[in-house]
């Protein structure tokens, strides 16, 4: 399989390959409690990838402390890393962020981030795996 090929698995396959929390977030559109995620206060240099398929999603140099309780980034690693769709759940209209490769739920994006983009990609730690830069 090529790294850019879409990942399509059955529900049973996702349940076998993900932890219960990863499954809840990525496949059932769950959200972890604020300030509880592994990568909220994480400051190592490297890349944050999708816990479901390994797609590179965000780089550490785009991470910032938004004080919202979830890891926040001002831009994705590439234009194909993520895709956006409207989310009208919970009586709100928001923009949901999905993995560009497997379609897993990552979080939401808001227009209150820092320069240069003005965007805040608010992402669940359970949807991510961190790969440190080589030393």
C-alpha cells in the first residue's frame, strides 16, 4: 500500500487495531476531556501522525499553547493531511477535522489561532501518535 492510498477498514478491523479510546475518538467522533490528553503539554520536536493509519498530520513547529485543553496547531503538515467537513452536532455549527487518509475524526478547527494562518486546529491526543525528529 502506498502512503497516499486511502485506508478503508471494516468496523471490526478498526476495533482490533485501535485501543478503545482511539476507537471512540477516531471512529465514533468522541472527544477526550480537556487537559487530559498525552500531547496537550507536549513540546518535543517531531511529527504528529494519525493513530489510525500513520498519515502525517501536524509538525511540532506548528504547535502552540492555546490553553484550550487540547493539542493545537496553526496548520496541517500538508494540504492532503486533513480534510474538513461541517459538524452540526451538539446544537453548534463547527468545522470538523478528519484524517485525509482514513477519515478518522481528529477534532475541530476554529478561526481564532495565531499568525500566520489565524487557525486553531484543536485535536484529540487519542487520535495522534508522535514520531520524534531524528537526533
